[in-house]
């Protein structure tokens, strides 16, 4: 299962490439925590339109997804709720990140997609595999993404989401070397 944090979802929604995540993990089930869902609702209430693209991909059924509605909202187990509350008590991260980490910790083989460095560190301490934006783009290169497409995605992320990718030169060189 892939648990996606708000920062990664919003980034790919803003550049119109939400489906890119499915291309990277074609056999995986995608979920977002209820806290992340609430963060997206808050963004929409503030006038942002990118959450609508994400909401259109969220399944009404928390267990079942399909081709169009491919993101589920899992119900927290008792252990996940306990871990969430413990994380909340001991760290300064937002609820979206903490709930996502709690889900990953309790669902074997889950992967967290986040661009939050603190969330990545907590994930690592809890033996949770995570990918940030640059790691996701690196995975795309490993899967055969061409340099021109990678450059377009990087440009879009930097202009439409105002996120600077520190290792973009390395990523582009890797893509060029794979062609």
C-alpha cells in the first residue's frame, strides 16, 4: 500500500500529473489519511482548486478503488490510532504526516510518499520505506523516463508548486545517461 502525504499529492495535482504516481507504482493500492483529506478540504476552502483533482480520484468506499477513483481513505485501526496519538505527543509534525506514518507503521510493506524531511526521519526510525519528490523522479528515471519529460516535470514543479529540487542536475544527467 502506498500512503501519500498532502505535499506530494498537491504537488502532482498542481502540475496536472496526479496519475504519474500510479505509473510509478502500477500494482499498488493508494491511500491518503483522513487528516490529509482534511488538509485538502482546508486548501479548497481557502480558494485553491488543485484539491478537486485529488478529490475526483478518491474512492467513496474506503476498501475498494477502481481505475477512476484509485485513492482510498483507510479507517484507522486501534493500533494506528494509538501510534498516531503517541507520535502527536512526542513530535511537532502535522497530523497528516503523523497519521500517514502511523498507518505505514502498522500495515506491513506500506510505503510513504512525503516531501517532509522530519516525516522521512521518523519513517526511517520506524523502518518505513519512504520516497520524497526527488526519489520519486529518480524512480521514474530508473523506469525509463526520458530527459525531456523529466525536465518538463521538474520545471512544472518548480514554477507551479514553488518547490526547488536541489538534485535536479543529477536527475537530468541520470536520465540522459539512460537514453
